[in-house]
């Protein structure tokens, strides 16, 4: 399955295309969840404070579906 990934603030350094990337497409197994996505990107769990899937609050156990949009947000993001 393919999901869109938005990494916010200091998490941008985990983008595969570089920190200036705005959205990235990740290809995951059909039964993958947010935790699998984070592992695939090498993002430690303690770095992520909030997770949104399709603009709704979610957690690491949330199962993803093809076409989902996933936002991973650290504790201190914004400006």
C-alpha cells in the first residue's frame, strides 16, 4: 500500500528526500500500521508526540489503509 507522510519540525530530517521535502510517499505492507511506518523511517517512538491519520488523531497502533495521509509531530513543533 502507499501512504503520504508528513514529518513536522525536527522530524523532517528523517525524510528520505531530504529535510526540505513537504510530503513523501511510503510503500508499506498491506497490514502495516503507524508503528511500522515509524520503524521503516527509523524514527524513534519517543521523538513523536502526536500522530494524525487523515487529519484525525491516532496512535502508534493505528492500522493504515492505501491512500492514508499520516502526520508525525514532535513535542515542540511550530514557530
